[in-house]
C-alpha cells in the first residue's frame, strides 16, 4: 500500500471522531472509532490470555464465538479494565448504542477499549460519540478510524493487500494500535482486519490463529502483555468470490497469505512505533534444536533490557546477547555459535570476531533505523523471529508520567 493510499474494503464503512474521552495533553484528539459492514459478516477473534482482562474483551470474546458480526466500536483513552460490574454494563451499553445507531442486532456488535486502567468510561460522551460516528460512516473512513484508536502511538497503522480468488478481486485491509505494554499472548494491543472475501467461521478462525501466532505474537516492545489485547477478522463476502471453507487449495492459500501480509505489516509498525523507540529491531534465531527453543531464544534477546539499551546506544555488545540466551537455558554449541549485527559477524567460533568487526557493527548500528540481530545456535535446523525495538530514555519518561 502506498503511503498516501487510504485502504478501502468493499461493503465496509468506517469513521473516527473526537467525543471527549481522552484527557490531558491528548484532549481534543480523535478517540472513538466505528467499523460497520453493510452485510452481516463472518468474524473470528483472538484475545489476550492474561488473567486480568477488560470488560470489552469478555464481551467480544463471547460474541465472536457466534461467528457473526456487523460492527466494531472502539474507544481510546480509557481501557474499561478493573471496573467490575460497572465496566461490564458500560461495555454492553456501548454495543447497544451502536446496534441502534446502525440498525443491527446488539449481539452482532463487538466492543474494544484501550487506555488507562481503572477509570470509568464517560458514557455520556460515548453516547454522543456513537451517534456522531454513525452519521459520518464512509467507505474511505478507515484512516480516520486508525487515528481514533491511537493512545501513545506516534502514527496510525494501516495496511492493505489485494488478491485474486476464483477470478474475483478480494481486498484485505487492517488497522492496528499499540506502542507500549506489548508482548502479545494470542493477539496484540488492538488490530482489526476487514475483507470482502466469503469465508466460513471455522476456516476464518484457523486463518486468524495461524496468522496471529506468526505475526502479532512475534512482537515485543517491553515484555508486557496488555489487558485489552484483541485481534478481529471480519469477512463480509461482497466480492462475490467463491466461499472459503478449508485451509487447503490455491485460493485458500492466497487468501491466508494476503491476511498474513497485512498482519505482518501492522505487527512491524507496532514494533517500529514502540514507545520512545529510535530503531526497529528484527531478531532472528537459527540452528535451534526445536521450534520452542528457537522462539524462546528470540524472545530472550528481544526482551533483554541490556540488549535493547545497547542497540539504543549503538553498542555492538554481543556479550549481552550471549548472556541472555544462556540465562534462558537455551541449548547451543558455543564453539560454533555465530552472532551477527546489521550484517556484521561480531561473534564466532567461541570468541569475538575482533575490534575491526566491532567498529563496523557500531557504525552500522548508529546509521540504521532498522537493525537485524541474527544468532545461530548451531545445534539444529529450527528458526524463529521476533520484532522489537530499542529502549530509550524517552520510554522511561512516557511510562513514568503515564497517568500523571
């Protein structure tokens, strides 16, 4: 998708407005988004596995199991978490307001909230906002919706792909938000993917589980899993393409690849926009003895505060990478292990690659907005990758002042 192109998906309309939920320095910014399918859509969802979840997660998780939806309403600024029965009533109320505004059954409305934990939703403002958002629904409104779901994000996150299925063009587009409190467990902060493909609910659930595991679940900004993590995939079928019911076959594979591309683009933007981040970091682990060992090693590197601060300082300190993998009790052959930074081998054959390699790596780290860390454990054939970011002084400032 070109930077100036706003994603549009046939049969979907969206809007994003300001209704007065955000406070402080963000007061006046868009804070309510509405996504509506003109036809009943098949829906699949994945949600946080945290034991502390918001009322919107509880409600949407139950409603998504039915496999049918018409609308999604999202507010930013207040997470509606740890609010007890009041929070549950307000989540249901948000859905009811949307159902009346767009003319659909209340059980076909999914709800998401993101922002500060432990604060009540301003339902008067939300009621006015839902009505206003419904009035300005637009096929080209996905960009405004992406703006309205932001909290500490510095930019809106959108992606789009098109694919041919059964001789018809099918569109897949998505928006996401997330900048901090990100190490997803089944989903990421908030992401919404829309398509005009026709698909059964079981098939769509399988696609989303596989895609989320390989994209959103491979992102870490600060090693923290949100109480609001939700990813929803809606398919309204208006493309007229043949229905997708099973994972096998060229059409199903092309569709899943398109969903994967959209999700991967959004996931990389989440890492790129990590709170206070100055560099996008891709961690690649190869030569692991098992898939779980590969994932564990990649996550250890991605979440290491020592590694992340070294990247921020352009310090090619391979010892920090080696240390955190060892601390995770990851199996490796140290005499054959290799570590590369920005394409420069800095550790090999059980020792440093030397001061010249260190200088080259330091120069590339300093000059690169995107950094790749590659570690070969030299004990197998399995691999994994995780996207993360560096850890800067700005991250400390943002989170030290988050509620004050």
